[in-house]
């Protein structure tokens, strides 16, 4: 009995080692990247103050992200967001939309802004969703500007730089500071 058991276990070990050797020949090491079609679960952290904006009124914003991407999104009170999706593309798209909503403007950062309102003293431009700043008339060009509409109009897309955020959260933008160096020097 003991001999039969020992012989069976030795054969099983030899067989297992043979199978492992064949597997090693086929795939020497694990792939560095998952297949783009493999399901994903990604966790990101957002500012807890921004949870309300990601969810939206009555869940409208988060439902739109889920409907558009096919991802499932869970958010807890600490700002932890778990995105579960059937593939890499849906996951990346959902995370990009969440980051777009939760990103906060940084001083010195460049943004492609859309002019939403023009006044006599400058133009208000949206740099991030629901985040506007003022481009003062003196910050539109390197030369003197008589009328704001000589440079920008409502609906225009312009490259701007955040030059200041005051204690009340108002954002000062500059088109002049975002101009390429050759345009800055030539005027």
C-alpha cells in the first residue's frame, strides 16, 4: 500500500513538473500589460468637496457618465472613487470624465478656454467645467487693446494661463502670458 502511494505521488510530481516546464516555455513571464479587453477595477481619490459635482443634481452627472462609458462607479464619503468597467477604454473614459469635473485650476497652468461672456473690461472664459476666470483687457495682447471684441468674441477658444486665484476663489487669466515667446517679443 505504502509503495503504491509513494509511486503514485512520485508520478504526479513528475507530471506536474513536466506541465510547469511546458507552461514556462510558452510564457516565460507574465505580460507587462493587461489585455485591453480585460475587465478593469480602478480606484482614484478625489477631493471630498467635489463629490457633489461628480454625482450631480439627483445623480444626473454620474448616471450620464455610466450611460456613456458602460462603467460602474462607486463613490464613498472619503472621496474614494471605484470605477469598474468591462474594458480599458471604458475605464479610461470614465476616469477622464471624473478628473475633468474634479480638477482644480492651478496657478501657472495653461488651459484651452472657451470665452463665455465679453464685457468692456475683459472676457470671462471657462477653463474647466463650471470653472470660469476673467481675462482682463490688459491681459489679452502685448499691445494696447481698445475693445475686447477686437481680440476675442463669445464662443472663441483661446489658450490662457492662470496668473492668480484670490482668497475668494476668483481666477485671473492671461492670454498674453500664454502667447508663444516669438509673439511676446515681436510686439
